[in-house]
C-alpha cells in the first residue's frame, strides 16, 4: 500500500481536529459505529503484542453516579492545590463530560498479561501502560474520523475506581473515557480557549557526537 498526499492531509486534519471533548450531545452512538471503534482500537500497537488494555463499557446509572462522586472529591482536592487567579481559572474549567456523554468507558491495564509472553517488557514494564495509552490514542483518532468526540477524565482516584469495578488483581486503572457526538466542533483546544495554557514548543534535539561516559 502506497499512501499519497491526500492520505497525509486527511491524517493531519484528524490530528488537528482531535479535541479532548467536554461538551457532548446526549444523542446515542449506534452499535455499528461502536463495533468499528472497537476494531480500530484492536489495531493499536503494543509491546510484544501483549494488548494489555481492558475496557468496560459502563451503562449502569449507579456506577456512573459513583464515578461522578469520585470525580467531585478528587476535583475538590485538586482545586485546593491552586491559589489566587489560577485557582479561579481552574474552577471555571469544565473538566468532565460525565453528565451527558452517552458512552462511557473504564480502561484498565493488565500488568501481567499472558499475551506476549513477556516479550519486550522485561526491562521496561511501563511499556504495558504505554501500550494502553497508544490504544486510547488510536480510539481517539478513530472516533474523530466517525465525527465523534472523546474526552478523558483523569481527575479520579484510581484505587477507588479499581475497587468500584471489582477488577481482577493486577488491573490498574488507566482512564475514564467519555464518547459521543460533540456539542460543537472546535479546532482550538479547550485549555487554550479558556486561557489555561498554550502549547509550548517542542523540538527533536540532535545528538551527533560521541556518546558520553
């Protein structure tokens, strides 16, 4: 397969328009689309082909309410870390789509999966968590290609989440994902629009000389 400029342009648009969505319509996502998104996530790279991500689709109102309680408590603790104008700015941010997103996913990393037989992670076990992160990013881009939005709720106590869902030993909470139709389209990140922080420039630093001691 040879990719051309039209493929590169489409990928660039997906990357540009991938937003951490916080404002959702309550319109449902059809099952065929969800099946395509699951298939796309299964194409994500993983260390040693371990595929350590474990995904729970959470529909039960009582479980969603418990997650909302976890978020409220964790958000209050996080807000207390800021002072003055920054504290005011933090409280103005909408940091969750928990109340409206029609699809909500609890994502965990299995820290000792039988798949992969340990290949590639003996010296760097964190590559399992990185594999889950890559699966989430793959889902994020696939959702955008379906004209859907995805938001990650990171202001949660992971130990509370693991206990709430009674997951097997060795499953680490990775992310709570809100998925659905965005309430509006925007190519400007929310944190930019809210004045929290602009993107900082990054670069690839070249090392051309001899290795150090």
